[in-house]
């Protein structure tokens, strides 16, 4: 995922005890977080936190510092912290990213770093959104292998060429960064969204699967692939580098030709 490259922070020190080749730059940042607590107020608001961070720190580290040292009520999701679980997707400086993959030093630390919940899904508290609408669309496209006949007694063999056909869309981690970056999804809560279509693609073009036509029929709907306006927001937002717009275009073509 691309990140903004900025000038060095105005204040740069070294980590305590650091010297020689092991020097780690230290700088001050303002972390501006969009807060929301329905038990306190129906209105969301911005809150600033002044932090001293290191050059190896990510946005997730800054959020941890706030929660563990300043305000324990700050709420956000995170798990693996290595860009695999996809649970810490959020809007950072106006763009969908994973907090665990976004280095602070790659942002403009001379300005406040804004962090808010992803768009298009109901906010439950602070940076936590209700993911149920997202997963409902995911479930509807049948994200599992459907094979006819009896249970096999050995592996279902597949050539490297057949596997390559859908390799890109196997990388999805269900972070919702692509779907929540889509303007159509923001305005139409019924749209399946890029992530659901990507996961349908993964099975539609799997040579071992026998339910491709069923998935194409599901997506051949006014709220399916035809709602995509090809803005490329989804491809830009994907932290795994999936060519989301290309996958959607291939599903559209398959719907038209039923050639899978």
C-alpha cells in the first residue's frame, strides 16, 4: 500500500541510550482521533494527543500508547499487528489503511495525524464499526468450495496454470478497507461491495468449484457487480495489493459470457 512521503519532523532526537549505528530517531506527533461514545453523547468529536514516538513506530503503536498510558477508554480493533488479520483497518489522514502497516515516519509528522473509523459502516465506539453488513454480503456469495459428486478419496488436483487464474484474489484478509473506500457503498447500503465480489471471484475461477454459475447469478443483480463505477478506490485501498477493480471487471465479463 502506498503511503505519503513527507519531510522529516521538525524535532528529531534519538531514543534513550541509542548511539552509533543503532540510532533510532525520536519525534513528537499530534495524533488526532475521531472519538464517539454513544453512552456519553450522540455527537462525535476530535481529540488530540501529544505523543513522543520513534522512527520504527506505526500508527498502531501510537494508538497503543494513548490507550495504555493516557486514556484507557479509547477503543479500536487489532489482533496480529502484522497485516494479516485485517482487524485494524481505519482511515488515516483520509485514506483507508491498516494501522499496523502504516509507519508514522512515512506520514507528515509536522501536521496532526488524523485517525477515524472506516466509512459506510455504523460506528459502535471510536474506531470500531459494526462489521455485520460487510460479512452478510460476504456470506451471500458462498465463500467456500462447492464440488459435486461423492466425497473424494484423494486430493482434488489442479494445474499451476489453473491455480494462477485466481491467485490474486486468495490474498483477501477481509479487512473491509476496499469496501469502505467505495463511494457506491457509502451511499447504497445494499451494494455487495468490492470485498464480496473479490471473494466470489476466488471461487468462480477455481477449476475445482462447481457453483460458479450460482455465484454469477447472485452478482448479476442491481446491487451486484453492475453497481461498480470503476473509481479504483478499492484497488488503492487494498493493503494486500489485490487488483480489485480488475477482479470485478473479470466477474462482469463472466456474467455476460458465462465463460468461466
